[in-house]
C-alpha cells in the first residue's frame, strides 16, 4: 500500500495507487507499525517526483518495516534558499512525523546531489535536539552524486577550465545562496568547510551514523564529477581517479552499472589503511577507452551536434539564460526583503554563541588566531577542497562507483547525473539496478541492527 501525506502534514490521506507528482511520499505496508524512517532528499530545482522510483524500490524491499518520507517543503525555487534553510524546513516536518509514529526506532538519510548536503546539515541539526536524532538510532546516511567538496574546482590548474568557469558563473548568477555555498563563494567561512570541520556539530552528526555511503558516477557526470561525489583522495594537488576494475558481464550480475564497491576504513585512528594505500597507488583509469561509441552512435552524433548548435544553443543563450537570471534576481530580492523564517534558525545554529556548539567549535569560528591557524592547516593540504576531502575521509565510507556505458545505454549515457537516481523512469531507466543495490544494502543494515521491536522506546 502506498500512501501520501497532505500538504499540512496533520494526517495521512486514504490509500492511493500511485504517487502524486507533488507532495510527500509515505510508504507503509502493514498495520504492525513501521520501525525505520527513511528520508529522501532531492536536488536543486527538484521535487518529490525525482525520488519516486527510489521510494518504490525501498517500499518493495522494506515492506511494513519502514516509512519512506520525501518532504515537499523545499522544491523548485525554494532549493535556492541555501543548504541550511532547506535542512531546517525538513526538520520542522520531522518532529511531528516522528512524534506521530511511536514505533519508529531507526533513521536513514538519503540525499541526491544537493540533497546529500542537506542530509549532512540535517544530521548536525538532529544532534542538537533535546533528544539527539529525535530518539532514533542513526543507521545510514547515503549520498548519490553529491558535491561534497563543491561541484567545480576552485583552486589549482584545473579550475581555469571552460567548464569550471561557466559553472562558477552560473552558480554566482543563478544559484542565489545555494550557488554561493556550492561554489565556496560565501562571504564568511564557507559552509561546506564548516560542515567538514572535525570539531563541528555537522561532523559529529555525520560520524554518529553506523554507515556512510557515497554513490558516484565514474564518467560523464557533468554536474557533479566523480572526484567530489566519491570524496576522492588527492595526490600532488589533484583528485585521484577510481580504482580500475575488470569489465563485468552484465548478464551475470544483478547490478551491471555498479562497477566497484570500496569500503574505505577511514583515517581517524591515525596512519594509513589498506584502502588508503590502494587509492594512492592506483594508475590512471584505462577502462574508459573500452566505452567507445558504436558506428551508429557516432553517425547520430555527427548529425545531432549541428542540430543542437543551430537550434538549442541559441534558445538557451537568448531565452533560457535571461529568463533564469531574471527569476534568480527576483528570488534574491524576495529573500532580502522577506527572508525565510528558517533562515534565522539557521544563522543561530551557525553562530559561535549557539548553546549547542562546543567551546572548541565556537573558538574555531570566532577567534582570529584560530581562524588563521585553520588557514595554515588548509594551506598545508594544498587547497580548501583537498582539506575538506581529507577531513571527510577520516571517517569510514562505503564508496560505490557507478558507470553507465554508451554501448549498452545509448547516447543518453553522455550525461549520467539524472540516471543514478532515475529521475524519470521513461527518460533514464538505466539506474534501477543502482537503486536496487542501495535498497538491498539498507535492508541488510536494518536487519543487522538490534531488533527494533525488542523493546519499546521510552515515553516521548
């Protein structure tokens, strides 16, 4: 049975047979009471429909043991308000939801693209609750094609490329607060750096989860490259490619697009690990040459490329970009004149004087000497993005490398960002095995945890 929540979230509607295109998604399949709460968070400009297929796969895998909840409080233009504001909007819905379902015991956060950053920020907000994580056990935090260190290189030789320049310009002009945060263009300390600081509340929230997983497209993800989605290790000022693997026979594996799964042990205990040595010593990826387009695909590209340049490119330059710039400017003005009510809560959380923040954290962001020491630490790493990757890799991760191939998936594999989440099953159905892989793994973690029905939770 699939159920949807109405807009005011006061009560559940009657069962329906399909998910609504707008609105929250709640999946329940028994009357015993769900024990696992799974939050699905979409990307920039998205809505609940982008995670509809993932909700269906998870509902089929978990049955009556889980509630799958995709909040509709930060959709479309609301995603431009910033990572922090979107996370607080989700938090406002979680409190009554958890209070209503007293049988819940475990919590998992799944974020696609920008939603992965919202999930990490939300983990920090949940830590500061009177009952951390609302009394639930943090089990999984999973990101899919998430720009953990920003979607573009901000320093080093690679940051002067055409793609990086265009994306930085688009984030600055079109992205509002979200674009500034993703591009590390914050006027004060960058939010992504704050979320990666080991003494910060967001890092503590991330570390509290039993399992952290990062799904990343190896090739052709022009929105979120592999190095930031997989939190790749850096060497000589550049992120390392994924480890090369032997080609798989798609007819013998249930997950043909999951090329490899690396269990990163983390470096929090000091010293390197086997996974560390493996990632540092790998050679440049050679398997990409085996994914050349067929003759028919090459001919299609020859004919389609001029068509795109003659029709779509002028439309984008003359209509789409000016319209999007106007909308983004209006959004900025509205936020200045009528700031979102969640913005105040977000700023209070980020303020050094926040009662929930530790003394070390408060000093880190308020004391000029501590800030200068942090800048020296970042300079020793080479760049801010390299420093963030090193700090996040101090935790253990399961890094899942996903590859879509031209020969098997067609020309739509030239841009793989929407396929990893199957935003539209008719346009990008290739990633269903990736969703199945994630659902099965979450189910195993759920079964390996303590029996959620062994004892009732304490009174709320």
